[in-house]
């Protein structure tokens, strides 16, 4: 289509070659302008960018409190991401691990420049020197194992993940395949502060009572769990093994603030938001609860009385954890 | 302030204890409502979140084309991030590496679900199965070495980075310290597709002419580079060594699309946006250019004629690179 075809009444009305030339110039300018492709930066206003969730996480965790600080620390933790378009993950099954870029959706907005990580026992550091969820932009990255990709008939897709540290309902912004050559420093050991390495080296022993073990077996047999056992397509024995491993991993390195740790030791820790548990607290047998999958895990924490830990109140505290009872939610 | 003080005219007008009781109930309800802290999710509209740049990258790269696909592949590449508040990075110097969460600001907005990575020679895969910059949300993550933290008198701070793959001007959303126990799969080798591992194994030999080497020495001696040599606080010899290493790293694993690779082999590759270079192209000596720091690197690419590479047109092609000339920009 030429501009002559586009503007025949104008051409007829004004006539002449000079008008045609002017129109051609205008159209050319307009074309050139629309042809200058806008970049993301052009669309950002004052450095602000609008991002949009591409899917939500389903997971065994429902509360921030008690969720491991990173997925690799609880490799038996399971979750799933459903996406609407299977074409977007074509070829992803060739990778074993993925990065998940997500929103810390349960955060309350926070603009502070310093933060008190649990392992520092009240001392503050710069927020950018921590992996705290409270950040200038509430965006997190976490590495997860990609176990399986299930494509439904309607072209929607489910990524089955393990070693996941995300709370149920977490909005996801991006998935990126993990490539060690890009994501892991070669030929050198990455340096971290002692309060981080120290916390990682300390795992609390976790002991399950016979009653707790029996309850897990029964609940699995009834198919009442979502991510373990027959409902997940594995045998009851496999489910039992994986679920017990997960409970131990989660409780062995539980990260709580100094305040939360104190509450745990006093047996006053809140568990499932939708089902706040009435626990009878006594000096002798404090009881805390933690929700994992469809289970409510009752446990008590016995502080290691002989150890003095001034700067490790939360993370990696050398307490002993006793799982006393397991309830189905 | 009690509600009585807040509503004296109403109290006077209506009077009586019953009205006071009603008002107290209303106020209590209102207080309780305002006391329920809003979460990030409450503030998100239809899964949309507004994020904001906390600083911009300064770097040796000014164009997307020719910038390495990941920083670890060019460990001698340098850059810097300036932030306004030094308190936010207090404690960060204890870490050797940081994640940078950034915006692909030079992208044109893209909503496709599939993409053709250079190494696949035209074949498409799902965008979420690649590290392509063209994503649903234009957010990238990259790992960089944290060499130094410089705090200015006005409390602003500069993070000196190496092994950086970001273009000058990249807006940064977050910095997170790298912790191997969180970010690197333990006890197992991460699996990637052969087109990724194959591309990583192939590095093009890079040869510098004597003229090019002399020019680098001269430009360094004049202090005309920004990130290498005396302007960066290192000796001319150190600067020379690091800059030559950087040029070789960048050109050895240059990632270009099939289209760009064809252009390079024909010696028609665009260089510095602000200074498009007029090159005389002949069949015998094609000349391409690439900007690194304040240098304009002239090079030619000699295809390895005996090797048939149907699926490796771009990434890791077994061409040989000849750096013929270095100009100061």
C-alpha cells in the first residue's frame, strides 16, 4: 500500500506532486520513529519496572517461620510449580537444577538498610550483606532440583521440584536453568563470614518418638499427604523414608530470630496459621509445632545447657530437637 | 488521646454512655484493621509488582553484542556498582562473590515462549530452558567477584567487581552474597544439555598482532583506560596483563546469533554504538570491531574450514580470532 492509496481523498482535494512529496516525508518520518524499537529502559519510569508472576509455588511449607533458609539444606523438601504454557519449558528436562526467581510475598514491606540475622544474636549488618528476605526489592533466588516435568493435555505444565525452600503460594517471576560454569566460582573456594559458615556447620540432632513414627506411617497409608507416599506416586516405605528425612532436615537447621528461638525454647511457637494449636505449656515439657505437608509436627527443644553461644541464638543452635507427636491437619 | 477527645462535638450532641460504647467499638475495630500489617502480596495487583533500581553498573562493555554470556567466562572483565548508602553493605566484604539481580535494560520487550539460542543454530527451545536475556520478566542474575569495597566521605559506596558480564548502565535491583552451601548443588554434578556443555568446552584461539599489543601498552601508559592500568591503581604491566587476558576471554567465547556470526565472518560486525566504525571490507581481510573499556578492538574471524558445525553457529564456534588493531575511543 502506498501513501496515495492510504490518503486518496486528501490527494484528490489538494492535488499536485508537492503535496505528495510532503506527505511522503511525513510518512517516512513516522515510519522511522515507530521503527526505533523501545527498550526496557525506555519503558522504565524513574528506574521502576513492573514485573509479573508467571506462576505460583505449591509446597510443603505454609508459614515463613520454620521454613529452611535455603532449599539445599533440606533436599527432601518438595514442591511444584505450575505454568500455563508447556512450550516455555521445552528442553528444560535436560537440566538437573533450576534457579527460581520469586517474590517474598509474605513479607511486610521493608526499607531498612540494616538487618539482624538470627545467627548474629541481635547484632546488625547491611541488608545487602545477608540473604534476609527483607530487602529493598522483595525478590529472592533459590536453587531447586528439577525432578520431573509433567505436561497436561491442556498444554499446562507442572515442574516437580525438591530441595525447595519456598512457602506455598509464592509468586514466581522466572525460572533459569542452573549451569555450574556460570553459577559456581571455578578454581577457588568462595569466602563467607564465620557467622554464616559456623551456622552451616552446626546441625541440631533431631529425634522422633515411636508414637510420631507410627503416626507418619498411618497417615501415609491413608494417602493423606500431598507430596509424600502414594498420593505422590511412591510406595508407603519410600514416602516414609523421604518424609522422615525431610522433617529431620527442616528441624535440624531451623532458622528463627532471637525472639522466635526464645519462644521455641519456652514451647510457645506458633505453627499452622489456619489452625493455631492449643498447647499446654509446662516447665518440664514445652511443645512447639511446625507444619510440613499435611502434617502438624509437635516437637520440643532442649537447650544444650553446657554450651555458651552468645552470637548464635537462632541459626544452627546446638539444641536437641525431640519430635513427640505427629497430627494430620 | 481517647475517643472522647477525638469526637467532643458528637459526644456533646448525642451524649450518654451507650453512644460512647458504640464509638469505642468502632474505634477498636478500626484500630485492629489498621494493625493487620499489609504483606507484599496484598500490595501486588494481579500478580504485578513494582521493583526499583538501587544503583547502576559501570562496566567495560557498552553493547549487548559481544558481551560474554556469563561473567565467570571472562574473569578479567571489570565493573563497578555505586550505591548511595554504605550501611546497606556493612559486612559484605567478608564474602568473595556476590549475586547481582539486574534488569536487561537494553532488551526490547519480548513475550515469546520460545527462543533460538546461538549454539542451537536456529533451532528453538522454551525461553525458560535458556539463560537468554529475552524473558517474560527482563530480570537477570549474575555472579561476580567482589574485589574491593570503597566507601566515600559522603557515605556512598562503590563495589569493585570482576568477572562481570553486564553492560554499562545496567540497573541493579539487588545484591546477595554468594554462599556455596545455598547456591551450588552438593554431592552431585549438575546436568546440562549437550549444546550447553559443548559450547562451554569450545574456546576459539585468540591471537594479538604486535601492532595491537603495542597500542595497548601505549594507551595504558597514557592512562586512557578506565578499568585497567594506572587509572585503576595498578601498574602498567599489571594493567597490560589483565587487559590482554580480558580481551582474549571475551573474544574466545563470544556469543552471537547465527545472523551476527555470519556478519562477523563477513567482517561486517557493528562495534561501538556511539562511534560506528567505517571498515573497508574485502574478501581477503574482513574486519570486525568490539569495544572493551575505552578501547576499540579490531579483529577478524577465520572460520575453521574443515570442521562441519551444523548446530554451533554462534556459541563456541571453532573459528580463530585475529586481533589486528587497537584504537582508543
